[in-house]
C-alpha cells in the first residue's frame, strides 16, 4: 500500500506537523478542569496533567503534508476529520462535531488522550511518531490495531472499569522497555 519512503515521509512530516500544531494551539487551549485533574491524579504525574491543554475544534484537521501526498497520487492514509479527538504532544484537539460530551464518556476520551500525552512524554516526539506509523503499517493500516492505540484503549478501559489507581507512566515505560 505504502512504500518505505512514503512511510518515512509520514513519520518525518507527521512529527513536524504535530510539533508545529502543538506550538500554535497549545496557548489557545484550556487546562483540564479541576475535577478531571483530581480524578486523574492517581494515574498521571501532576506536571503532566498541568501541561495538557484542550482545544475544541469543529473537526480535527488533516495534516498539511496530505496535500503533498495527494499531488503524488497517494491516497489519504488516515482521515483525521472523522476522529473525536487527536493529541499533538500535550495539546488535545476535541472535535465538537464528533466527540460525545456525556460526562462519563468525555472523561474516558480525555483519559485516553492523556495516555497519548504520556506516550509522547515517555517516548519523545520522534519515537512516538515512528511507533505510531510503523505500528499502523504493520497492522495492515488498521487504526484499531495500532499498538499505541491498543495500549491507550486498554488503559482507558482499566481506568473506567477497575477504578483502582495505577501509574500510566509506569505502564507506558514498561511497554517501551524503559524504566520510569
């Protein structure tokens, strides 16, 4: 479907786009609500929660480099406009058209995105993007089978169903072969 050079383009351009959009949008974002911070404090370090900013947008924008792909005749790999939320480093874009704002479901969405913030923090931007794109390609280009997403959904479920405190940082670090 995509050759090695195109995957490298996704990784490099994706990392640049994520960093640039985070830089532009982070200051516009709102911090997590105090109740959310209190609820998540048994799962995430306080400094991580303090850095997260939420930016409501009508729809999640596709990366600028998708136009380059289109000019080469390459189809759009993941259409972000259908997503409910997207994390760019420590800025969480939330689609006002797609997100479910029911309190419980929105809290789960924010937890899932906070896991991505921790993944960016532990892995760093370049490794996060590489693991995301390579994981997506290795999974047959299926969003549901991307290892980083599988981990985020699993930890979100654990949070919602179990409720017992655990360290997201430790979980992410262990799966990455790093010590927190």
